[in-house]
């Protein structure tokens, strides 16, 4: 009962938001329809129980007229049952997709808001494979919630409906006790209760490890799938390194965890199936064994014996709902734990972004300023200390320094995605900011969508887009705006960086931050692209991170990140000469 209460409490935490959301009335209406149809099928089963009694009595009495009349009645009951069953499944699936759509929108919004997806990979390592939790776990959660809740409600209603029937059919059992005797009224009901209670207790003892095993299986499957996707996206690097053997070893290791955990599930499932199958088979004969003495004594006719068996089966099935659904409950419990872990990780990220850290606030003038910014690594080690800078309109600043000193991390802090540190970044009002990382992100889609990302392509003129591709050295792509491909695999690193410059020329940001954005290009191409920025975006403030000396000609102002032994690095202004 403790485990069941914990399961229901955790499940309600995830279930409640949808049923009080903007889609609640449509969801509640569909749920009411599904529940009504489920209850209607229970009512049909009650009528069929009475039909069993009359039908077998007609056979025993060789009453032909009653036999054919009951066949016609069964046909009507069966037709009604089929209609109710079909629409119950149909409306249930409709509710599933509405609920899943709402949950997916909610989780995607929370995951993408304020860079939570980026912060989670830094601070919540235990939250593995968030993509799998959104794509698969939400589907399994909705399916399990509706299936188990409606199944449980149906079991309760069936139990209530058939208890009275079974009690009336059972009669009393008299057990001699010395000089007296013990009379047990409705003894078939008590037999069903004892049978189900013993079965439920044993099922829980045998099957409890399945919750943990199913939780791990979801994780191992997702890890294996992710490793295959990552390999596909880095095929060129693997091919150049000749790393096929290492990748194969990695795949085998990850799939080995899938196989080993699956064997554990198989063994545990086998133990559980030994018991549940035997329990189910014994339940078929058990009511006949208990009720047969009264039949052979002539106390009940054949119809009453068959109805007793059918009613006992309905009561026993209802009481054994946990036994028959134990595997589904274990899988659903594992899904709930994964989703709760995901929500807790998102909550921690939101709390960290709203607490102490690098604050981002609107400034009072057209200046992007950093005020006493300190940055740390995720483990707490200081990285940069006391960074106080300002970048004014039209400035061109080059930030240099040793690798690993914190230059890219400083950009992340300005972008608002680095949670470790303190200080304040004051942003200019109404200023458009664009960051060009060393490895640009190219979504899967048309070239038009790739070249305008993250601006919607509808807001960009095709002529301007073709011109931007032409001037950055991608003229051969200018006529392929409607071609759809996995461009991150189709284009070389240098071509991808040219795409990023085309984005800057099209979007015309007020503040442009380039983090080694020309590292894959030759020096002549680098000079050409920076010349384009100077000519076409004369009012844009340009801040670059780079190591090449050729960049100095395009940045009158230069900052140097200077390491300080084991302590944090500092940012200093480099003196320039005319």
C-alpha cells in the first residue's frame, strides 16, 4: 500500500496539469465518454451473466424455443458490446493524442526556455537523454495513465456489480466444528477475496524488481540509439581517423548493457509469469470446485452453476487487477520516475537561472557592458575574475589568449547560457545580437531555412539571400534554396562557416560575436569575409575570439585573456599603436 500511495502521488503530480489546462474541457469530455462506454460494457457483462443462467437452464431442460430466443438476445447484446468497445478504443486514442500533444508542447517549452537544454547538460548529468523522455516517455505515460486508470475503474465497477450476484448465488457454507458448526454466508465472495489477496501479495513480492529493471532498460536503449545517431552525424571524422573498430567496440558495449538488462528482465518476467499463469489457470477451475458440491446435491441447477462460475470470474478478475496489470504498472512506474527526474532537473535549472549567477539586465544606453563578472567551471573552479568591459556601437574588438583560458565561456556568459559565476551583463535596449560559434548549427531542412536560421525564411528576400551566398563564396548554392538535405553532413566545415557569415549579412545584427568563426577557412577567405562585414555592416559592433594575427587588422581594439597560474584568469586591454 505504501508503494501504491507513492505511485499515485507521483502520477498525480504529472497528471494534474493537463486536466486543469486550457484544453481541460475537451479532455474531460473525451474522458467522460470513454468512462461511460467502459461502464456500459460492464452493464452488458451483467446482462450476459443473467443470460448464462437462462441459457444453460434452457439446455438442461431441452427447451428449444427458449434456446433460440436466448440466441437472438445474445446477438443484440454482442452487437451493443462491439459498438461500445470500438468507440471506447477510438475515443481513448483521440484523448491520448490530445493529452500527449499538450504534454509535448509543455515539456518542449520548458526544455527550450532560457537555455534550459544547455544548462541541463552542464548541471544535470543524471538526466540522460531528454529527447527520449519527451519522445517516448510521454507517450508511454499517457498510454499507461489512461489504460490503468480506466482499467482500474472498470475493475471497481465490475466488482461492485458482480458482488451482489455472486453473494446471492453462493448460498451459505456450513463447516462442522466439534459439537456445533460454523456457517459462512456468501462463502464464494470470501473465497474470491482470499484468492485475490494471496495472489496480489505474491505477485508484488515476485515482480517488484521489474520497476528498476524497466527504468534501466529505457536508459540503456536511449544511450545505444544516441550513440548511433552521433556516429551518423560524425561519419567523416570517424572515417578520417579510421575509428571504425573503436566505434564498433563502443556500440557493442552499449548494446551489451541493453542485452544484459534485458536478460534480467526476462528472468524476472519468467518468474512472474510462472506464478500469474498458474494463478489464472487455477482461477478457471476454482469456482467449479467450490460450487460443485451444491450442484451435485441438487441445490442449484446447471444455469446457476455456470452463472456462479462466470460471476466468480468477474469478481476474481476485478480483485486481481494488480496481478494482471503488474508488468504494465512496473513499466509505467519506471516512466513516471524518469519524467519526474526530468521535471526536477528543469526546476533546478530554473532555480539556478533565477538565483545568484551572471545577471543579464537592460542597459540605459546603447552600450553592451560587463560589470565585475566572475566565471567558474561547473566544478566550482574559478575561470575568469573581475571582468569589467564595455562594447560601444561600431567597435571592433579582438579577444585573444591561450586555449582554455575562458574566452568562449565569456561569450556564453554574455549570451546568458553560462550559469556559473556572478556579476552583471547590461544589454543595449532594442539591440539585435547574433553569435557565430566555431561550429555553426545547421538544422535539417531547406537551404533557405538553414541560411536564415534562426530568422523565419518568410521574412528574408530571396534576392538578398542569394546575394549573401554569392559574396561569401557559396555561389554554387545560390540556386538551391528549396533543396532539402542534412546540410551539416553535405557541407564542409569551411562551407558551414561561410553559411554563418551569410546569416550575419542577411540579418544585419547590431552586435555580432564571432567565436573563432573562421578557423576552418584559409587566411585569404578570412580576410575576404571580415572585409565584407566592414563594408556591409559598418554600424555593427563586432567582437571576435581568435588566434590568427591576420584578424588584428580588422579589430582596432584588442583584449587579452591572461591566465594566473592555478587562479582565475583576467582580461586586460592591450595597448595598440597607430
